[in-house]
C-alpha cells in the first residue's frame, strides 16, 4: 500500500484541532482564514493565521507556486508587501538538486507552467521535495538584477524566494553544514536507516516559518547586505540555526508521549521591552510590558462557557507511525508603561489578547525504553497566530508574532498510559502592533504602532480528572518575579525567594503562609534608578478552582491565590490564578494585581534526589537592568549550567539583548552577546540553592525540585550603576 506521509501529518494535525471544547486549540478553532489564503499579506491581515500569506489554491498536489520578493530598490514600482519587499515575477527560474557546497547537481524532473496571474507554477514528477537538497533559484533583471534561492520543500506550497529563504540556503547549506551533516539529514530524508525518520519534515517547517518573521529589509539592500541584516538579528539567526541542529536528530532519537492526548493547564508570563510610536514611523518612547494568562468567559460575563489557558500534546498513531503534535491556546492580559525622553510615564491596560501557536509536529528526545520512561526535551519550531483587537469603533490593531524555537523540559511519564506531568520552557519572540485600515472586506496594514520584544515563560501542568487539594499540603520552596507600574515609583520589578507553607485542606481551601527575601529595582518619577532588598511575610489562601467544561464541571488542577477568596469559582481572585501538578508537588501562579504586582510565582516541594555533579542543565529565562539612561532586557538562550564539583558551577549562554535609550526613545533590535560565569554554590537538603559569581555581582538564588532535574532561580545584582533582577529556569538535559 502506498501512503503519503505528508497527508498523514496533515490529517493528524486536523484531528488534533477538532476537540470537544476543552483542548488547547478548541478556543480558536473557528477563527477565519487560519492558514492564510491571500496572495499579499500586506493587503489582508488575517487573524488566526501566521504572518506569511499563501496562495496554493488550485494547485495540484505535486505543484508549488513561486513568488519572488526583492528589496525595494530592485523594483521601485513593484507590488509592495510585508518586510519592505516588492513582489515581482522573476525573469528566470531554475530547479535543481544541490549539496552542502551549493553545487548545481543533477536536474530534478519537473515542469514549469504559468498561472493566471503570471506567476510560475512548478510541478514535480516524483512528488513534492521534503529535504534541503532541492532548490528553486529565481532571477530578476531589474535595476542591475538579483538572484536568490529557496528550498522547494515549503509546507504551504507557496515558495517565496526572498532574502529570508536565501539566508536558509546560503547560511545553513552553504556555511553551517559540513559534508557529514548534509549526509545525516539526507539519510533521514531518504529513510536510509530502515525506519521512518519524521525529522525530514523539519525542512518544510523551516522553509515556511522564516517568512513569518517581521523584519524589515532596507530599501537599498543587495543580497549581501540583506543577509548581513538577518545575521545581526540574533533571534532570527538563532532560530534558523537551532532548527537546523534539530534536523540532525535521526529516528532513533525521537520518542512519543505515553498517551494519545494529554491536556495541560498553562501558566504563562511575558516580560516585554519595546518602542511605541506616537506618530507613524517615529519611535519616541520606550515601553515595558507585562503579560499574564487569564481565563476567558466566552458568554460575556454570564459564566456559561470558559476558555482556559492550555497546552495539548497529542500522539497520533497510524500505519505504524507515531507523530507527536503540540498546540497552545493562551489568552492573556497585558499592561504597559511608556517612558519618554523627558521622563513622562504613561500606563495602559489593553484588551484581552491571545498567545496561541499553530498545531505542529514536535520531537521528544532522547527516546526512552517503553519499560523505563525517562525525562526528555520537547523540541519544535513554533509559529504563533496573528490576532486583532478593537480598542475603539474607529481603531483596529493587528498583532504579529515571530516564530521561536521551543526547547522544553518534560518529566518522565507518570505511567504507561499518561504523559509527563509538566512541560517547562522559556523563550524569546518579537512582534508588532500594527494599525489596520478597512478596505472593503479586507484589513490593510498601515503604520507600525509598536515594536516589542518578549521574554516568555511557560509552565504547563497536566490536568487532573478530580484534583485533591490535600495533595498541596505541606512545605514548599518558592520564587516569584513581578512588575508594577504607575505607582509613586512608576516602574518597579521585584523578585523574591523563600518558603510557602500550607495547612490542612478544608472546604477546598488551604492556608498559605509565605515568607520571602526580596530584591526590587525601581525607577523614580525623575528617572533615577535604585535597588532595594527587603523581607516580606504574607498570609494567603489557596483555593481549588472549579472548571466548567463541555462534559460538566470538575476540579482539574486550577487554583486561586487570594487574601480573600471570591465566593464563586468563576470570579477573579485578588492575587492570582494558577495550577498544580496532579501530585501537588509543583504549583505555579500568575500574579495579577497582587501585592507584588503582575508576574509569576512558582513553588515546589523538596526534591527526591540531590544535585549531581557534571549534570548539564538548560538555562533559560530573562534578566532585566535599569539605569538612569537605559532599560535593558536580556534573554538567556541555549544556556548550559554545569555543576562541575560540589561547590562550583559554570554557565555559558548566548544573550539576546534589547536596549532602550531613554534620551532618544530608541529601542535596539535584538543583539547577541556571549555569557560566561563561574559560580560558587551552596545547597540545602530541603532544596534551597544559592549561586554567587566569582567575577561579577550576579547572584542566583532559588530552589531545585523533582529528581533534582528542575531549578528555579531569581536574579540579583545590587550594583549601583546597573542593578539587575529577573527569573531563570534550569532544567535537566537528559543524556
């Protein structure tokens, strides 16, 4: 029997997307134009689609459409599209097979036709390419001429030939990959090992998702300077590089979750730094922003149906294949504060929005034996949906979000029928707020209102069928990180580390006594910045929060954190909402209008094992700094924390750095930096840990939990020149 796996993957994702109202993607499943169907995304901003447009209508299953997009100076009169490019019909296209040296090798059997609109349609006799070995090269002769390349393997079959596609071909095949790397990925593409290697489909994802990035190419760019522009965008370059590394995994490295479908309660926190334009094209103020998850009443306050923040992991089995898919649907609340060069501060509360990702395949690695499951990393290239908000009858805002590389920690499955009880990750993504104008039935992009850069934290805790709050009795270590805007000190960020002790459960409530050591970095109304340590104690209550689902109501592990808990399960608590792992060993809360501000609180019970030397941990998270002249956000990407002895640890990481210059209101695009630190560290039997840098003022303090495979750390640097705080996750990299 012959069966096309690409069709199987499509079917699996469609099945994933057809739940009963309670999975991660159900809340947005009726969004129009989810996968995009327009020729030019500049003219038709579509909610529920990613940023790239597609025009695959009418194509046969073995055909792709070729769309060439060139920098503006090559075609000043060409049709304008996103990213300051111009759409043209190329004067010549070539289709050929290539290698890591970008040599033109043997021909690929194909046909070239012309569509009704004049664009080229390429048909492949032996089916659509899936690997990086087939290239479409397009040439435009206008204004000196330009030639660029793209992989033919593009998941939406609208192959865009532009600087972004050319970067993938040139920098990955031509620069990154050596002969053995290229052979490894081609062995996967050709299933040389005898088993089916699903990572071959990484290439169609990469070829498609690079076009979701919102990065403008300068008017006067040539091929070389356009590539240089993309190289300097460390978030884009790292995404491409990470996915290319991901593609080197073979079929023996890929596992699957131990359940056909697993739904998770999501706790999400986003810290953003960006620029807001007071007038079109002029960024005149820096912008801090906070995003926290929220439940959404879909019946306008009547309490009839709710959308709950969620992740869904699915394993789809058919024809002997096992495909892991993930999707998220995370509604969030956003507040911001802008700072002008003359230290005018303006706060804003925004309409509810959504941070939701398209269903897509993922890899669990390393693969565990069926009878001895182990922790694993969940890896994927992720694309986020666009959204639209309507602040007023006369104003419409479109929100775009760049793709990101998802590298999450998953615990070993609870049993053979259940998935991991938690998925933990932090990552960086960028986006825009765009003014939209109505033209007929379409929404056309107008001016950019914001460029913002987001450090995101996600904790997904497996839903329970009937969560027993007594599981959360006992003593916890805890950390929190939060921000507050618009008070006597207009901007303040605070981190805390300490303990959370709960009493006996009664009437689905627990007393929760919190004791913390805190560190705050504040900006005064005159623009000056100062750090301040402190201690705090709070008496709060944790309540089991009932959820209303399509099959009735139940306690599925969602919690309220409150000083005075509301009378109903569907009312907003005064401190925060969150969730618990099924065994109650990990709690996570979104702080919302709390005594600490808006942010994230994580609490974990004492670990069941000690830290092991020479174990490697993936360190992710964000560090912020403020000075009188700047605001700075740094995301740690691909960090490695290694405990080299019983007293010493080493950190290496790449930093994604964004900086706001107060004096001129400008915010830099993300730039890269190399981070290297040596720490002396101490631990306690209860799971406390403190790391102090031997060369700088950096201190990390928090706790480790589980099998010593999860570490949560607050950041403290009390330097008077540039005080820093933040939050980091360190999670085991299984060998």
